[in-house]
C-alpha cells in the first residue's frame, strides 16, 4: 500500500493517490489530470475509483476528465445529486482496492454530501482518514457554503458538523493519520495550520473544534464566529462540479491561441473580452495595455481571479510571461474560468512595436511617500484585508479592501494624486489596475507595501496581535 499527498500551494489543496496490488484511487483530483495518469502508469496501476469528498466550491475537480480517460468510477457519499454517472455510496459502505479497504463515513456539515474516507490497511487496521473539508488541521470546514442550496441555516449545518465529528471521526484511534482537503490559505476555513498532515490524536489535543467538553451550542457559536462572506465565484464552481464542464484539453487548445496585436485588439473590441495581465507588478507598472486588469501569476493568483472577476463565463485574453501561457490557462481553468480566448503573441513589446498605445502606473518607494506625508496624510488608501488593517495601519489611511474595491470608488480623489498600498505590493497593483479601468488614473503605488512603510516614521496605530482581534 502507498499513500501520496499531491499538494497544490496556490489553492492550498490536497489531492491523494492511493494504490495497492495494481489498483488505485485518486481523491479530489485537480482539473489537469495527466499527472495522476502518468503516476499510475509508472507504477503499473489501474485507477479504479475517483473519490470526491464533496462538491467543491473553491476549485473545479478533474473527476469527469479522469473518469473519461481511465474508465474509473466516480464516487460520492450520500445525498450527492449529480448530472453525470457516479456511484452514490451508502454510509458505512466498503470499497475494495487491492489489499486495502476504503470505508465511507458520511460526515455532513460543511455540505450535506460531505464524506470522509477511512483507509483500512491489509491487516484490517484503521490507517488514515481523508477528510476533505470536514476536518482541517487546526480547524473545521465552514458551514455556510451550502446553506442556500440546502435551505438550512449555517447554524443548522454547524450542528450537523458537530454530530459528524463526534460520531464518525473522534471515536477513531489517535494514531490514525489525518489527510485534509486544504491547508492554510484556503477560504474554506478560518484558521488552518500550515502543516498538511497530522495524527488524529494531535488534532484531538489542539484543534478547538474537537474539545471533549465542548457543548453543541459552544461548537456552533465558535465555528460560525467571524465567518467572512465566501468568494462570489464559489457557487459557480459548485455548479460545474455537479453538472459537468468542458474537457480541459479543449480549454487549453482555445486558450493557447497566439494572437497578433491586431487580432488581440479586435478580440477585445468585438467580444468585450477582459484583458488580463499576469506579469509581475513591476512589468505592469512600466507598460501595459490600457484598460487591462493586473492579477500576477506569481501571487495568490487563482483566488483573486475568482474574487474579482467572479463570473466564470467571462471571456479572457491574456498578457502573460513568455513560456508560461499554458500554466496560466490551466490555473484559470482550475477555478472554472474556461473562456480564455488566446494570448498576446510577443507580449507588450509587440503591442508597442505595432504602434499601439501603452499605459503606466506610477510606483514609488515607501520613503518617498514618507517624505511627502504631511501633504498626503489624508490621501492614502490601504487595500489590505480587514484583519490586517486592524492589526496595524497608517493613522490617517482610508481602508478600502481590494475584495470590494468597487464599493469604495467614490472615496478616491478625482482632483490629484493619492497613494495606494497593501502588505507587499501585489494587491495594490491589482487595485491600481482596477481603478484605471474605472477611469481613475491618479493613483501612486507604494513599492513593498506596509512591510516597507513600517520602516518609515509615518504615524501608525499600535500593533495588535492578529490572534487578539
């Protein structure tokens, strides 16, 4: 028996590959499935099952493509309702894979179909649980993502999660390994550990949601406290995972069409395609296509695409670093953005050489803003998250979070320059690009963000530890 965690950092997501005696299982695969197929082929393994822990909201699973290419059976737990052929397993059902067994543990709460898979080794011993979004390391799945579809309140779902944890997971032995669906950075929980594997015993000792003396009412209160609204694209991804989607090969073929500057311009004008620039903040600041939106591929790319573009049916054309076009199209498809219609051949240089106009963003070091602070004290805008701002901020700064920047457009000055900053410079450049697309062109980006501002003498609030907020 072999168990392999296949972790994707940009989504903070864990997929799993299990095999025994020539038979294999993939749990929660990503959209691009060839890596799983190659692994199995190298091991001489036939993939028998594709196990889905639930209908994912933060990414599009590769279950349909993997099933089509391998003949493996897609498996969901009880209450799942799909528009494609799948085995809807019963609670307690056993699946044989070589010499090992996988037991279905229905664990509703995050969603109604949420299921944990218990791996039992060749000696009949409980070896590991694959918990999806039911149990994370240091946290549990948020109970509000399925409430509209299920006509249940988040409190009612939290109560179901309390029961699932205490009847299905906590009775298991302490030495059982926990393999969660996500780690720190995912929007599917609140406060996950950076580690991606742990023992159940350690989680019983340190995970607040597994306290032995916790009442149902306390659990519901703590699990639902401080939940921020989920990203708007989440329901669209759930729909794709339930109803089906276009094969990834077709998405790549369309997205990897190289467009000349004239063809690129025509595509933008005739189809109203969004021009998405995924280069570095520095490159975007130096020269970019007017009206384009910046979301850099080397930052927290996919979550910000989903957060800010929202509609997965948006047509997109790309300005990307040379040689990374396929990576960009793939990462967009992971979160359901399948309508990429090509990329600019030769990048911004070819655009400029064709005689087409370019735009810039003024970007300055933090010390320059500090030197100008007395005259710009009321013209500084902080686009970080709420918790970051509360932890420490420039005393006179306006708080205009990137996630809902469009709600703050009237706050930005129309009569002169102002400063934008985030924590390190990535999000402020996104904000500058959005403002420009809305006709606000007088923003100055602060290089290095608040990390650099902290080294200046600009007046700041007292630092508050985030855990105390």
